[in-house]
C-alpha cells in the first residue's frame, strides 16, 4: 500500500538501547578496541546519540509556557484555546520544528485520519487510464481539504481476499475505504469488518451499498444521437461486446429509437490496444461504418492510430465520439469529441458519503458532451453541450 500520509515510521531503538554509551561495545566500554571513527582512521559516522533529539510536545509546552494539554488543544482542537495562547503555541512549534507523532495520535484517537482507495489488482494497471488517474487526484484533493491523507492499494475483489484487506485496513485505523470495484465488491464479505466504504464507478444502485457513478447509458445515447444528427447512418460501437453493459445498451437504444439499423459491434474493451485492433479491423472492412462511438477515450486513441496508419480520414470518412472526458482526449489529432464524466463532483460526493456517515444510497451524476473536431462539422473545441 502506498501511503501518502504525513506520519513516518517510529524507530524501536533509542538512547537507552542495548548498545548505549556505557555498554560492552560502546565508546567507554572495556569490551573491544576503539572504532575507526574514534581513532580518526576512517570516516566518522554519527551514532544515534550524536543526532539531534526530536522536539516533543513537552518541549513546545515549556517554550510556550503552557501545559501539554493546551498544546494538544491548540493543534488538534477538542477544547477552546485563547487566540493569544494558540499563537504562542504555534510560534513555539515553528521555532522548534516540532512535528506531531501521527502514529501516537492515531492510537489515542482511534483514527489515522487516512482514507484508502482500493483499486483492482489487474494486468492493465488502473492508473494507466487517464480518467482514473484524474479521479484519484480529485479524491485526494477533497480528502486533503478535510484533513485526511489518501492511501492507494491494489487488491483482489474476491470475497475472502477483500475481507482480509479490510481487516488489515481496520487494524491500521483507517477511517474508511473507497472501492473502485464497479459494483462487484461483495457487501456480505465486507460488512462484518465494520469499516465504512463506498463503491465507485457504479452504474446501478445496490441495497445497503453507498456508491457513486454516472449515467453511462444516457451518455452513450447522447454521443450516438450527436453522430446521427449530423447525417451519419452506420454508427459502429467499439467497447464491450455485451448488450447489458450500459454504454453498449445506450448506443443500441439510440440507434433503434431513431429508426437506424445499429452498426457493427467491434470488441475493443477499454484499452488503447483493444481500440487499435478494432481500428485495423474497421479499416479493412468491406463496408466501413461512417461513424464510431468508442466506449472510452483510451479505446478511441487506439482507433485513431489505426485509422492514421491505414489512411482512414477522421472525421471525413469516419466520425468519432468517445466517453470519459479525460485530458488525453483534448490532445489527440483530431481532438476527440467525448462524453465527460464530472470527476470533481463525484470525488466530493464519494468522500462526503464515506466520512459523514450518511444512509447508503447510490449517487448518479449527469454527463456532458464535449464537442471537438473528431465528430465532424465542428472546428476548435466549442465546450460542453
């Protein structure tokens, strides 16, 4: 687990350790010859006894002329402290370079002031997808604003393995877990641990589970309708070849509602490699589609490379709209029209649901269509529509 909290490790050894200054192997002991550092025959290295002692809360209290408890109140809250007194405490903290011991604070309070973001441990790393990298950054920003650190870890979502990880998180006194499981996390496996959690990237509500997601089906319909509005009649889908998947279902429903036969489905998943393979297949097809709805920006990036290599012009021959709204879509050529998921709003809702102890409900967010050059009939980025 990659921990971004401010607390550092605490050393078991100290000035009263077994090899202190008067021990059998120390500087004044009778048990051996002097070291190279003592005789000047080698490079000197500071021993633990030579290092400056870290200032403690008691040192701050002594310098500020207050009690240890007042220092704690001034730094952590819990009781009112006069403004002048708090100013003296903060001045003493700055002068001494005091840093609170986060581990000790967690033991006293039962809270590490830390949130865990658990992502799937899969061959295609989650954060190689710019959308999820942006989502994680937004979550960390919201958590930091509320005084919490964010730790990320990759995990299995198999019930027994996920329960074991939750037990580890609870033992570390984390305050809650954001689970990027897309709705597959087993509530029955997690519940006995008693740790708050919120499921992310979820498209449908589940009883008793707090979750956050976007209206994927409506967003797919929005993208498909936009392509049809500009005269395209053979709109293919590149993504998951499963009509139950919301983006696939939204594309299919939009074609049928407009009386247009759905185009072909090209399995491309949500990866650049999948999009590239699908793009090569499309370019070599006898009856090419005249438009493509791609299930993710990453898939669309792979499509664009394949089309470029095969001389297929976008948008003149094939118009494209993607899904996610990551930064990557703005810097392709041509720039990608895409359905944007509101990562900042989703991050805020996820952290609030985790920390505020609200009734577990599903929060679904609307999406926006960001129009750029890849869909045709448009020039520079004209923003969200």
